[in-house]
C-alpha cells in the first residue's frame, strides 16, 4: 500500500435485488484479478464472498463481502452486498464506505422490488452509478425490454456502452459501443473480433444514441457533431468518462457473469470512469467540526461502518479513512466515549481472510481487530481533530417478536447471546417489556430473525423460540368512587390498625397517577400518609379486570383514624391497597390498549388496498399526501393489530410498500374485545 495514492483508489459496491448474480460476478472479478485460482459456486457454498456458515447453508448473501485488489494502475475496494430486503442494513453500511455503486439487473426479469430501493439509496447518498445487465445468456433474457424499463423507471440519463450479440441460447458475447469491437465467446474464451456484419445495423443504431448522449453534454463536441466534424473514439471516450464521473451520465453495460462475458470490459470501464475518494460528498456526512479533506496529509479521521463479533477471534471493526493516514500501533480517539485506544492490528479484507498491513491512507477501507470500544457508526480521529461524522442511516426494523429460551436454555444466556449478536447488526434490536415481562426482539423480517436464531445457535449454543408479543394493556376508571377501608387485626401482642377514607377520580389520558391528601385535625398522623400512597402504588400494578397496570386516575385521601398502639405504616399500606381495589371495581373500570401512529408509503396503485386493510385492523385514517411519486397514508391503529404488519404489507404490495410506526397514545378497548382479553388474561393466571 505504500505506493498507492488516494487518487488511484476506486471504492464501489455491488447492489441489486436478490438473485441478480452479484456473488457470481464478484467471483469472476476475483479470478480475473488473480485473487483466486478457481471460481467458487453459490450452490456448493464455495464462493469467497458468501463465506460464513449461514451463507453457505442458505445459499444467499447475509453480510457484506469486502475485497481489495489492484487493476490497471488502480487499487479497488469492492463490497458485495446482500440482495434480499431483510439485509438492507448491510447495503446502508456499504454505501457509506464508497463513492460509486454498480447495480446488477437480471436480464430475464428486469427491475424487481429491491432494485428500486437500493438504487434510491445510492441516489440519496449522491454516489456515481453504473448498471450491468447480467444473465443475458439465460432462457427468457430480454435485453431491449429491460433496457427500456430502466430508461422509463430511472430519472437518470442512461448511456448504453455495450449490447449483447444474441440473447438466451443464442448469446455469443457483447459488442462494445465505445471501442467498436465485439467480444465473443470462442471455445469457452472471450475473443476480441470485428463487429459481425449481421449486427452492424444494431450497432450503428445504439452507437449513434451513445454519441448523442455524450456530445449533448459537451458544448465543443456538440458543435463539431452538428457540423459533421469527425469525433475520434479517444475524444468521445474521454468526454464520456468525465461526464460519468460528474454524475451526468449513468453507463449501462451488458454481459453474462456466469460465462465470463463482458467482465473484463466492465472492470476496465469501472476503474476509468468511477470517481476516486477525492470526489467524496463530505458535506452530507459531516455532523460537526471543521470540514475534512480527503488528503493523506490532513489530520486523521474515519468512520466505522461494520462491527463483526466472533466468539473465537473477538471484535473486528471495518472502517473507512476519510482523511489522513493510520499506522499500526497509532492511538486513535473515539469521541462517543471520550477515550483513546490503540490500533494494534490493521488489515485489508478479502472475504474471510485478512491481510496484515502497516498503513492505510485517506480514501481506503480496512479493518482493525480487538478494539472492543468501537461500535458501528463511530467516528475515529486524531486527538487534535474536532470532526464528527453522522451516524449511518440504517433502516428501522419493524418486525417484532417475543423471544423465549428453548427447553434447557438459561434465559440469561439467551439474553447475553442476543445482545452480542446485536453488536454486529444495527437493524436488530432487543428490549424488555416490564409490563408484559417479555424479552422482545425486532428485525427486518422473518428471514432476518431466522438468521439471528441460526447464528445464536451456531456461535453461542443458544436456541430460542419466538411468538407474537403480548400487548401492553392497561386499566383505568371512568367514574368517581368514594371508598372506606378499615384494616384491623389482633393476634396476640401488638395488633394492626389502619383506617382510610378516600375518593378516586378519572384523569385525562396520559396523566398517570396523582395522589393528594386533605387530612384535617390529625385524623391520620402525617407519618402514615406516605404509606397510604405506597399501598396504592403497589396495588395499581394489577387491576381488577385482567391484572393490567392501572393508570390515569387521582386519589384524594380525606379522612381516616388511627390507634395509638396498633397503627403502623404496614397497616395503613394494606388498608389503602384494599380501598383502592374496592374503589377501582366501583368506578366502572375499562381496559386500555396502545394505539400506534403508522405511516405507510406505497405506490398509488395500492392506496385502496392499504386503506381497506387498515379498516379491517380497527384503524382510523388520519390523512394522505403525495411524496416522490408515491402516496403516504397516515393512520392510527391498535398495536395488537400490527405485530405482523411488516410481513403482511410485503404481501399486499408485492414488496413495494414501506412503513414506520411509533406509539401515539392509549385508548379504550371496544366492549366486545374486552371480554376476550379478560378471559385470556384469566387463563394465563390459572
């Protein structure tokens, strides 16, 4: 790395819908660049990218694969991201690390659900972008239809740079529109030949479109083109590369990763046209402090994008250096915890393997081991720097389940394993609900939580079961009640005596519990009044309908009596507790349920389905508004109706819907449901 300059580094990630061929393409690139001797198989679990036991078992990517290699006087950091929606957090992590993204499109299916999502992520982060239409050798491949779909769906100006020579079983290779050569498969090898005569008309058609796309963004070339002044391939290519680097054009390339067709040209173009880290849009990621420069001579700063936790090798932190240099054994400062730590071991990553390095420079991606203090999204910097980078915007997990240890597994051991897993996955969350006494886990979907279960079993020997969470019901009162309770007990020796009279009144939602006393004339000595409040607070944890906590009420202690010898704090606490239970039963108690504020973003075509579905969930539509070509529907829906919504929304919209949800308030449960809730609660108590 000592002879690598920041301007020579190219960082890009592969993004797509699941099954488009990213891992296969990665294998072919690694073979082409001499990083591996043999190309691995996804089905056989032998690829360099999908190297974890879970990925080998499931036969799809779960985590990012990080690779580094030289190519044509450039140094490339490539990140292979998962394609399935449940692992979008990995894509968010990768996008923060790179300046460019290569979108893979399956030539047999075109744009799919996750294609739009990851493309928008790349657009939002202002990455340079390129597209590779893959699998054009497969049955059902439809190049022209897929390309037109890209033109129609993406607002970017696309520029086709290569076209297939035949598709499906007739696929023979590609024709490069820039260098006007054909790269055809002969005896299993890609050979450079002149453009076949039967492809000449198609070539001329697409070549003209490419030339016009390039020259219309270059005033000098445009004037020459209009005057029929010949433009050399060298001039055209130079202008094209400049326009791609400036995000004015998005190159679209064609080929077949499986057949090693178009891969050499793809990589050649990428290292030429994709920008170096010097072009990073730092304004979008700096939270505070002086603006850094992507310069090896500037003060050191960087950001941690991924934390890998292994029970055997410990913690491995993947990071990108934004400015300066980092040497082995350097001290780095972590502003989140206000601590300095030593970077004792630095690595470049290649799948499951790590290569020791002594130095990393601005723009590069690397890893450091066994720095337990580091967490994902941490800013790391030199002590003299004041820079702070924004946290990576990971997608919010919405699929919540209750976790319970399998037979023979200690609950504390399960909780420890889940917390250790959460250190490496920002889209997995753990909470404990004090009301329902359940450990809750939240992920991106069923596939995600299945992976969590597998990983906990494999790494920590912990198995657990999941179920729908219990609802955090509460109880309250609707009317006033005036109650009296005298607790008197004599069983030899000193007795127990406490006597209270108190009023109970309902409060507005969200007001909790208020205790007041209006004792006059010393009917209850002041030292016993706190015991009365304590007795009520302890009793309000379990209501009279379903044993749920009681909220939103006021108690006014206004009278009572005491005994000089037998009265005690305990006696008044018991008296108050009994009085509260009696008053609660008299004041028309009801069950309250949590209501969630939900925002669903869907294409216009699904609006009717979403609104009808909300009605079936006892939801109330609060409003609708257009946003970026979609519709945002706002509603209030009982939490009990939303536990599986992440899965059901995917089914309703074919994966095109997204939603966010947070607690709004508590509201009264309809009468017909209250009885069912009480019966269920009583069964659990038996």
